[in-house]
C-alpha cells in the first residue's frame, strides 16, 4: 500500500512540475479615460508560453500593445509622442474587438498597454497563456 501511495504522489508532483503546465487565465475590466494609457503587468512564466489576449471595448476604439516589461517605459514614452513602437511583441490599433497572439520567452515579464482614443471606454481584457 505504501509503495502505491508513493508512486501516486510522485506522479502527481511530476504532473504539477511538468513543463508547460503553468497556465495563465486572467480576466479584467478596466475604464480608460480619453487618451489614457493603462498598463497591465504580468509575472514572467517559468517556461515559454503561447499567449492570447482578447480585448473588447464598449463601442469606442482602443489600441493594445504587448511588450516585455523591461521595454514598458520606452513604449509608454513612444505612445505619448505618437511614435511607432519597435519593441512590440504584438499590437492592434484603433479597434473595438481584437485578439493579440505572441510567444512569451521563459522568465520574461510582459505588460499589456491599452491606449484609449479621443473618447474613454470600458474595456474587457482576457489573457490566456498555455
């Protein structure tokens, strides 16, 4: 009996620690004021992760940019100056319904930047990583 219990415990621990089992499933609703830039920062995954971010705005277009956390400050500076961002993992601009996809390297934090247009909006964001 003890041998079977140890085997079961070992298998369970192995499944929990197996690569690729760290999942992200985050859902939030945020309010953006006109021309506001909102940042949603995420912890680094232990392993490479395929990320899908779904953004739905309440009728007014918004822009979404997925960047490495280390590139967040220069990206925000660029967005404030309406400059093209070069260090973006994924982006979509001026839409009410969008899906961003990216592969996040292991141990790399990432940030989702949301920028409102000339009108504010309530934005629903769902982030899924596998």
